[in-house]
């Protein structure tokens, strides 16, 4: 049995192919301007990688904000359900998922079967999202992929008082002009963002076994800041955290075929 999950987000598109219950291949690309273009390109890439054709896929589930524009999806599921299912499949003890994507942040509580008990998310402001880090990286003149390494060098992380992206950017410029060290500024940014996400999660009660998913989870500085704010060790899933939603969608596809 071959099934697929396709996750079309605001900044990236992801696809996962499962064969006989195991991950055969996955792919992550930068999102295009049209969700259907993103879906076709990422699926073509992952099929080429796994040397299969679209006709070989028994079922495909779409997720993400662009899920209703995926032309080849047989069904759709919410990204909240997909991240929960994907994370717990990778680490069965997981009971909470913190997902930070390009334009929102989510906290999801799960039961022992990977079903969502409660969730909360912030999609009204860029604060606490991947876009926030992108904007701050641009303001600091550093590459986004270098933010984690720079943060690890922080000795005295600054306190960022503004939650609004516009005001935070102004605050960052003031800190630079005051001569504060770059690592301390980046470290402060990660800390501020982590505390916003943890505050969100506390609204639905924290669990001990927590997974961190989404593109921002690739940033080791943010990963460390989130662990510090939580006061627990985040469970590693062993795969690219950015594909968790697409993996969950593929698992839902597998269930649909076996029903």
C-alpha cells in the first residue's frame, strides 16, 4: 500500500509518501504564489525521489492552509490533527505538540491514540511565528539559517519588551545602536518568542512529553529557548520536524485505505 500526505503552508510545501507503513520519501520546498502549484511541484519532487507515479498512490490526504487547493487530494484534514497524529506516530509517548509555522503558532494536547483533546493557536499576529524570526533576521542583516548558531553564542541575552513585530524591529535597531552584541540580541529574540509560545500552551495545560514541530523547530537556538521556557526536555522525533503535518496527513490516508 502506498499513500501520501501533502501539507501546503504559507511559506513551504511538504509531501510524505508512506509504503507499507513506513516512510518511503519526503520533500520540502518553498511555497509558490498559488497553493496548487506548490502541491504539484512538491508531489512531483517526492514521486521522482521515490521512483513512483501518481497512479501508484492509493490515497492522498491534504492539509495546511492551502489544503482545499490540492488538485489530487482524495480528502483533507486540519493541520492540527495532522501534526498531532504525525508527532505521536514518531514518538508514542508524546502528549503535546508545539508547532511553529510561518504564520501561526499552535499548542496541541493529545490522548494516547493521537487524537486532539484541546488546542489553541495564534494566527492574528506574526509574533511567535516563523515570519517574526524572518523579519528580525532581515533587520539584523543575518541569514535566517544562521540565527540558531548565533544565538548559541549569547552570554547575556537581552530582554525584548515589545510583542508587536513592528515595535520589536524598532527595539532591535535601538539595541544595535546601543552596541549590544549580536548573539545577545538573537538570544533575547528566541527567549521572547519561546515565552510567548509557552504562554499560549499554558492556556490548555502543559504536558510532560512535548514535541516541537514546524520549520522553526530546525532552529536550535529556538529549540533551546523553548526548552528553557518550558523547564522540560523536548522529545526529538528523529525526522525533519517540518514534515510532521504531511506525515500525519499520510497516516490519515493510510487509515482511509484500510477502513
